[in-house]
């Protein structure tokens, strides 16, 4: 998921896997696979960079999981207490 901003300043998150194309007209228009279009304030280069970083982060986490070094971040509540997590640790190669 990537964070973007509509022309009215509203922030939203978009599933980067659904992006078909990104064009600058001069506004940046993102077209999804189902032909839904979003006009955003970010430039084409910024959107492409966000998608690249998102995909790289998936690869980085997968690499850490494969090596058994991934430690998911524990979510915290607003008062700083640790929240219950539904994340299941990825098994190491030895556990398989």
C-alpha cells in the first residue's frame, strides 16, 4: 500500500499492486487495472518511487523472514501499552 494525497488535500492509501499506469497531464493521474482513476498531488516520479519502495520493502521483509531474523513490530495503544497482536511469527528453516 502506498500513501497518496488527492488534490483537495485528503490523504488515502492505494494498493500498489492494482496500478496499471501513472501519467502526468499536468496533474498526476493513476489508473488502476479496473480503469478507476485517481488524481493526486504527487508527481509521476514520486508515485513510481513509492511503488518501488513498497515492492522493495516486501522483498526485504521476505529476506529477513527466510533468514529467521524478522521480528514484527508490536503495536502499541495510544496510552503506550502493548496491544494484542494477531501476527504469527514466520517459522525458521529448522522449524519446517
